[in-house]
C-alpha cells in the first residue's frame, strides 16, 4: 500500500514541490490527479466507484439548489443518499448480513443456503461516503451552497491526505478552502512538518511496539488467557489503536497543511476523558460530531424526553459501531458505549445534587482511571476476531497465573505507553495540538530533531498497517 511505505513520503515531496510552483486552479488539477493516482494505487477498478458517486452527488446537489420543487428536491436527495449508502452497504455489509441471516434461520432449524460473494472492500469507502452524505444533506437544507466547479467538488471528496482514513471533513470547512487560492505560509508549513513527525512517533514508536504485545496476547502466543495476559493485551491494544489512528490523523493533517489546507483536529487526549460522553468529544472527533449532527440530532437528540434520548443514544452508538466493520464485535463495542452513556446521563440527572464533593484533582483522576478501563473493555470486542474470542479472552480475568517473563512484558509496555501518556498530559495543560506549537521556531526544530532521532532508533522492527485502513 502506498501509505504504508516510504514511497508515500517520496510521493508527498514530489506533489508538494510541484504544487507550490503552480497557480491556484492548476494546483487543484494537480491535487486531483495526484489523489486519483494515490487511490488507484490500491486497485484502479475502485476509481470507477468513487468517480460515479462524485459525479452523481455533484449534479444532484446542483439541481437540488436550483430547484424550488419540493418533490424533485427530495427525489434528488434520495438518489444521492441511496447511491452512497447502496455502495457502502453492498461492498461492506452484504456478506455480513447474508451470513447473519443464514445463521439465524439455521438456529431456528431452517437451513438456508445463501451464496456469499468475494467482495473486496474499497479503501476509505466509509470515510468518503460520510463526507459525501454531509455535503448533499447540507445543500438540501440550505446550510451550504453547492460547488460550482466539478473539479472543486471532486477535490473536496478525493483529496488524498484524508481519502483513506479521514479525518472526515465537513463541507463547510474544507470546500471553501478548495475554492479559494492558498498562499504559502512558513509557519503553517513548519507546523505541518511537526505534525507529520508527531504522527510518525505515535505510529512507528508507540503503536507498532504496542502491537507486538497486543498481537501476541490476542493471538494466543502468550498462552491461554490469564489475568496478566488479558491486562497486557488490552492495555497494549488500547495504546496501539490510539497511537495508530491519532498518528495517521496527524500525518494526514500535516500533509494537508504543507499545501495550505487546514483539517479539523481529530483527537484531543481521549484517555484523559472523565466520562464516556467526554471520551467521544476527544476521540475520532470528525466521526463523533458527524454522528451527532447527521444522526443523533435528526433522530430527535435530547429534545423529546428521556426515553427518546436514551433510544437515540443507543441507535447512534450501535450504528457508529457497525460503521467500523461488518462484525457483531463492533456492534457490541457500540452497545457498550451506548449503554454507558445512557447510564451516565441517568446518574447525572438523578444523583448529581446528592453526590458529596471530592477534592477536584482526586475526583478528576478517579474518573479518568475508571473511564479508561471501561473503554478498554470495549477495546477487547473491537480487537477480537469474533464474539467467542472476546468472551474467551475476557474470561481469562478469573485466572491468575503469574510467570516471571510477565515482568519484562509489563516493563516493555510501560516504556512504549508512558511517553504518549506524559505527552497527552502536557498537551492538555498547554492547550496545544502538538508539543511546542506555541513556542519559538528554534525550539520547534530542536523538538523535530529529537522526534526524528526517536523514530529512527525506537521504531518497531515489525511494521503494521494503519488499523483504520480496514474501515
């Protein structure tokens, strides 16, 4: 894959170098061609899919804005939504639902033979589909003027830094940037380089090293699950997925910033959250805000009583879980977060006035520790290949079997998680997107040099593909 190798950075250097030598409209042409090349690197056949949805959405949006006929506007919206969700449903969920249907009938004693298809999942289809849906819905409700230029709209959808794994860009944020000339800004360019280096540190040093433990624990290489193995595997995966996805987001945001674009922040120290609601304000922010604005609020949000509010929370989190993958493990993961947020809301409304105040610092860190472990339970289902494996793995919590080699494993885990934990605490205190963001340039370059050295010396020998590429 292009993004998994140094070839990507050669590609990025070539594109950025040519980009700043061109005028605005030619810059957009270059970026669109580079984006199609980037996407087609996986499998050129998927280009037909993304081109079709791009063309249909562009013309549907233009005609929606130009029409005053309510029925026609609704029909055009339905065409666009049906096409995007149809592509997503077929390529990502056909086999899942077909297999689940066959299993259900089989459990009832009615054998059903359903032919499953070998369907390849187009890279990034979940991400660019949600971005396209946000665009057509915003145009329909008059929150956004449609793009006049097909080139601009195509670039908004296909811009390669966010194309494969986000962040999911809001039309009102990114499209105006595509439609306007960009000027070179040395400060933004420097910040982009630091974001890329920060992302490489999170991915290559933190995530890939934690993956060694997580893969060994979940893959059975450490033996049958016991309390130490479950703890090692769960904690390791928690920091792996955080380092992996926040690292990708930093690289994507940094790459865009090198070309004068600004992407929304996708992570804000999620493991310092004091509630599950707070966690989702910090984790995968581009998805959580999308689910809030295009699913939870349209369902009614919290406007129609507590029962409806709890229902809307559960629907949103269940579909958010299913968005991540065609497996019941993701549905259970979403259910854990949905039930957890419902319980939090009930406790907050019922007991908030009766709880005895605790010292602020103690209360904050007690909540952080509790929420982190609740999130970790969810991560077991997210990581496991099946519900059976997840339940079996968690069953190891009842078996305490200590071996001397666990000391080395826990030391290894601490070495490659504490740096990111300390970094997050500093970023939280300083309110920065990356360390030394608000300091003088010489300090930034000293920090960049340190990151380069750390990545060169401590990157894991075993590379792992970005986890969110599969979604």
